């Protein structure tokens, strides 16, 4: 064993570098919050709020899928952000329970059941579980469920889809005995469009089966979905692309970002040699670091977006079907940065374009196929969605036929298994379940 001194180079992740990397992946709103926090900790930072009028094309609830904007501008009304007094599902049902002429013990069990309903109005508890949880006889639990299922809307309190449909049928169409039997015993055949088997079981015509199925389809499988209210959250675009004449302009949405100034009240203390001066010099360095980091973040995001616009110009002109394959590595090589930098800069970012508002990551799509040009998976999904939408519902296309269509008509080789995978991701049913009629 010996003690020796070695000299070597290695990367050290300083706190400032770590924070700069984190800033790169902040959204516009998160960035504004971070700047406010820095201003509270640093006496040299003075913020000047931007008093721009916020005027987005349209307020759009946040979702994983694209949100299209209308072409007109509309001012944001502050009153739109006031809490709504409209009652949700649970309040709606509890109010009905309050006016029922029942014993208080029954009302207590009924309230418990209402508060345990899921967002669609289904009851995820069995009578045995209710009995054990509330320490009441099972018969009382059954009576409480019966009371719950008498409330509006019809179908509330069902333990499953079949019971939900039966509750609605008995409320709105009490004399439809054959339809009731179809729901009870042959609902799976209805789901799989096996109308001939239903006709054979009841010895009726296919037209009569069609009438029964149409009635079943008119019932609501989620009776409380329309009165289940979730607070609406709005998208704030981080990057805005606008078409001016024949060119696209790119800008960062800095309406929420305050201007950072230095508090000149403390300038005279910086040149002194005392404890106060040392304290302020440290915060002056933090002030400079913050300003430089914000500018570097801004420049990086703009460079990435410029490359993306250049590569995806066909999408901006024609829509999703023209989206080309583009990887993080392609952009990183174009602007001479590491791939991880592009990954962080595109994280949590929303981009507003003339074709709609999207997550920035949506534009980075893998290449499908080994040919030089390639086709993006997003384009294939868009084509698949359009093809299914326009198909003959009496003879829907199978996955194999869709694969053959892409190969022959679009020049894109996509396997049947890949078509099946994309179809499931788009929540498109199989050809047998898309069939609108069995005759």
C-alpha cells in the first residue's frame, strides 16, 4: 500500500451548471415562477412585469393529443377564470338524496355510495363489501343500492355496463322485453356485430335485430360523464410560429416572463471592501448567471425551432399527413450541440402553429422503413386514421388490406402487425367491430 498524488481531468457538475440544464427544460410558466423565486432570494434582481395584453387564438384545454386553434383572435376575459358554481356529479346526486323520504340511516349509507361512485357513475363496490365496510346487514346495502339506482340520470349506481344499460332501458323503454333479453344474454354478440346469430336465437329478421341494436346504441354507457366536471387547465404556448406573407416567423412567448433589471440602489456597495460588499458581489454573480442562462436558453430553443421549421415546412403548409421523419440527433448535428441538449430543450414545450397547437416533441418522429427518405410514424397514423374514416362501413378494411393499400398506393411498407399496433394506439376498433352492418 502506498500514498501517491495523481493528476487527471474529469467533468464536474457544478450547482450552476446543473441549474442551467434544468432551466432548459422549463416551460414558459415554470420559467416565470423560477425567475420570481430568484428575485425573492436576490436583492439585486428587480423585475419589471410585462403589461402585454394576452391574446391567444383560443383557450384550449391541455391534452396529449393535438388541439386545433381557430383562425380568429379573441381576447381572454378574466371572468372566464372565476370558479364555476356549476355542481358536479357528486353534488348533483347528494342533493337528490337529501330530499328523499327515507330514514337517516338509509340516507347515510346512500351518501356513502354516492361518494364512492367513479367519474362515470358506476359503483365499484359489491353488496358484501358495503356490508362489511359499513357494518350493516347485507339487505340494507341492497336497499341502498336500489335507492341509488332510482336517482337521475338513469344508469347511475350500476356495477357494470350490462346493468347500466338495463337500468336505462327499464326507465326509458319499459316494454322492450326482447331488447332486455339481448342485453342480458347476448351483449357480446352485439359488440361483435354477430347479428345473424341473434336473429337465429330469437327467430326474427335482420331488420328487427338492427332495430334492437340501434336502441341499445342509443343508451349511454357512461351516464354521469356529462355532469362530471374537472377544472379546466389551459395551454400556454412556449413557441409561436406565424405565417407572414410567404415566410414563417418564430418567436418565444415571453408575455409571462418579466424583464430582469439590476437594482441600482446597491451599486455603490459593490466597490467597497466590507462584509456587505462581499455579500452583494455573490448575488451580483448570480444575477449575471441568471441573465446569461436565460439568454442561452432562448437562443438554443430558437435554433432548434428554426431547424424544425426548415425540416417540417411541408407540415406547416399541408398538415400532419406531410410530417417527415426527424430525430433529436438530426437536429443536434445541425446546430452542433449534444443530443441531450435538444432533448431537454424540447421537453415540456408547446408550440403554436398555423395548423394548430402541439407538443414540440410531436415533430420528432422516427423513420419508418429503410429507404433514404423514409416516412414518419406520425404520417402513417394520420393516413391510417383518414383511411378508416372514409372506408365502406359495410366492408371495413382488415389490417392486412390496409398494409397492402399503403404499399401499393402510398409507397410505404408497413407490416400488418404495425398497422394493428398503430390502430390500437389511435383507439380504432378492429374491422369486425367497425362493421356497421352484417348484411
